[in-house]
């Protein structure tokens, strides 16, 4: 339910903080006091269009925040989790409008697009206004009302899914029939391409390793020449570094026998001989490794050439091979399935049969619900002074569409002997408001939307009918949170809570205030609604009777 509403610098509201309870909440006030401001401001947090003219004069921005308790609303909780917006058992919707026309939206303090406000609001609030009466004459709205009453949401969603699957297969079958030769050629081309790709045994990680290894091995010839020259200097038969070191060592050994001071030089000579021997051994090992890699060099060069040949042939860079190959395999499997099964007609028929089975189940539920809902609306119409009215919902078969195989029509006859006809052709403006209210009240019993707002839906009625409307809204308030903006004392007297909208004027400035009424204030406001600005003992007594 809606628990809190904060409005700041919006139209003629400077700052407003309201808290609400569950039940039937009435809102009243004199004409021009700004009763519609509450609904308009609330609508902005539900994704309504904004404009700079909504900002209070002299201010740079307007801000509206609504808070909802959602702990028992599983649909909203799941939506928030699916969109990574879930916080706790409360939901904050915030909208800021700037003087340059820009606006920002937030869901649980997270910046969000307006489209998400609209999506989540559909699970939170239904607003019924005089403008929405005319939507009741539209077939789409009538079907939506019946489906909500019949609780066929899952069947209707499945109908859409199965319909699109069927139409997709129908389209693919048509394309296949028209392009069979072309598809055969595509299949053969893919077959060749995939075989060549598999023969490459390609992976991008391996490709990078091969390139790195090739860079190293491509310098092998120059390295081999240099190392071989080093070894020739080390062990040349005629003149070698090792031979010279041995001769030097022999001479130093003899000299050290004559002079002990040369022992250190002899030791250094011995170390040089050892290091020279190690150097020669290391260079031979290094050279033998390169000799072993000659075959590897040829393998790598052949592999690289194969990759480049494939790349040139199909105009694809090696780094894109893996991603592109996924598309080749997927498309190949799709075509292979078509060829292997060659069952497009059968697959299309099965998809249509699945759709039709679901559509028939949906239609059956709709027809049962239509009869029940029509009877309930008829009873309500009788309470609303349509003493001989009868309401009927026709569910007629139509061409298959995403919503099923049904076309729904709301029909009414307002007096005995009359024929049923569409409500738009039968009802006057005042009658349409009562018919609309009866439809909304009857269908709203089964809605999962927790908050309902009735914006002056009682226009054109009065007396006992108004009291009936108040009782009906009160009944709805026992199951939902119901707001009603009304001019009728008989309606608001049935509310669990009564808020008054009051406009204060000072010079050229006007400020709208909204506050909840206590028992005494409520009697006075009800009396004003009955008798006008002058409150008398008679109107006070009448007000007390209505509220008792």
C-alpha cells in the first residue's frame, strides 16, 4: 500500500508530507483548491510525462517521493529483484523535475529510466478517472478487465509465447520454401568452411602462443651461426682459446714452482680453464636444442600459413575466428535440422496445435468468468439506479492473435424489452460513469494491484446512488487501499479516513495544503459539502447522521 507521499515545490504546493493507512480514503475540497494536484504529483512517480510548468513559481525544481509497503506484494518484490532494485519491504519512487524541462527518476535511490517507473507502477496502482471511462469502450481494455477478473494471467502470457513461436515457425517455413536452393548452397558452404576450420584446430590462446614461439624461432639461423663461430674459437685445432689457456696454465704451473707468489695467478688460470670448459659445454647444449627445433619451426610456419590462408579466404581476422565459428555451427545445426527432419509443416502444425489448446483453455475460463462478472455488474447497476438494466459480456471467436481466439464485448440494455448493445452506444455521460464504476468495483475484487484511486468517478450522481457508491468504495477498502476524490458528502462519509485540500491565498501567491480531518473537522467539512459555505445546525445534523 501507499504509506507516504512527499511533495515539494510542485504547482501551488510548497511542501507536503502525508501518511496513509489501508482502507477507504476520501479527499475533498472546494473547487480550485488543488485536489487533482495530489493525483497528478503521484502520477509523476509512476512515470507520467513531466514539464517545467509544474514547478512552483520562483523555484528551480520540484520533487515528489512516494513510499510503498510491499512485504506482501510478491509480484513487486520479484520485479525489483529481477531488475536489481530490491532493498527491503518498502519501495521508494522519486521524481525530480527541473526548470529546463529535464527530469530524473529513482527507484530505491537508484537512478532509473522512466520506463521502469511505468513498469513497476502497473503492479502498484490503478487510477480510474473520467478520462478512463472512455477506455472501457475499447475492446483491448474490456479483454484486459475480463482476464484480470478471470485470473488468466499465466494462460494469457503463455498464449502470447505460443503464438509468437507458431508465427516464427510459419515465417521460417515460408522462407525455407521460397529459398530452398539458396539454403542448400549455404549449407554446403558452411560444411566446407567448418571442416577447414576444424582442420586448423584453432584456438586464440594457442594462436598467441604460436606467434610468440615463431618470433623466437625465426631468429634461429642467425643464432646458430653466432654460436658455431664461438665454438670454433674455443676448440679450433690450429688456434683455439682453450688450447691457449691450457698452454698458459702449464707455463704458470712451472713458474709457480720457482716463485710461490704466482700461486694465486695459477689458481686464477685453473678457474679460467674450468669456466672455458663449462662455456663450451653450454654452447654445445644450446646449439643441439636449436638443431632439435628445426622440425618445430617448419610445423609452426605451416600452421601460421594455414591460419592466414583461412583468414584471407573468408575475410576474417584470426582474433574473430572463435566468435564467428559459433555462428557457423549454430546456423549449420539449424539447417541440418531442417534437412534431417524436413518437418517444417509438421513443426508448424504442432506449434499451432499447442497454441490452440492453450487458447481454448483460456477461452473456456473467459466464458465462465464473463457470465459471472456480467451478473455481478448487473447487480451493482441495479444498486446504482439502473433498476431494469442487464449487463452481458460476449466472448466471440475471432482469428488467432497473441491474446487468444476471443473478442470480448461489453453489452448493456438499460430497460426491459431493449436489445443488448455496446456500452458506448447506449450510455450517456452520467450513465457511463455509473456503468464504469460498477465494472471497476466488480472486477477490482480479483485484482492483485493493492492501491486504487477513483478520481471524481461519481460525477453526475447524487442522493441514494451516491450513498451506494460510498458503500461500494468502502467494501473495496476492506481488501485494498482505495482513494476517492469526490464532491459528494454521501460518498466521503463512508471513508475510513478523510483528507481535505485547502488553498490559502496571500496577494498573488496561492499555496495548497492537504491534511487529515479529526472527527469534529470531518463533521464540518461534510456539512459544507451538503449545504455550501454557510454551515447551519441542519447541515451539521445531517452531516452527523451521514457519519454515524
